[in-house]
């Protein structure tokens, strides 16, 4: 009896319902949004890294030009 119920349930499933284009579209939109966010974060990280490098170079040059210990 239980086996008959399971078979009827499987027979009632429409194969077209399994391949829902709306879900695929939503997934593509989510992937696109995630990629866009990742690119934005990567750009922010790149700018931050560039700024850090500039500040480190400025500090290094300042130390090289500081002649207070020479006096």
C-alpha cells in the first residue's frame, strides 16, 4: 500500500516543473550580483593597497631625509 502511494506520487510529477526557468534566471541574477559585489570589493581593496603603499613610501622617504640624528 505504501509503495502504491509513492508510485502515484512519482507519476503525478510533471517533468516540466523540474526545470523551472524562473529559478535559473534568479540564480543567474544572484550570480551576477555576487560577481558585481566581488568586483567592487576587489577595486576597493586595490585602491586601499595603493594608498597603503603610497603612505609607506612617504614614511620611508621621510626617514631617509630626516637628518636630525646627524646633528
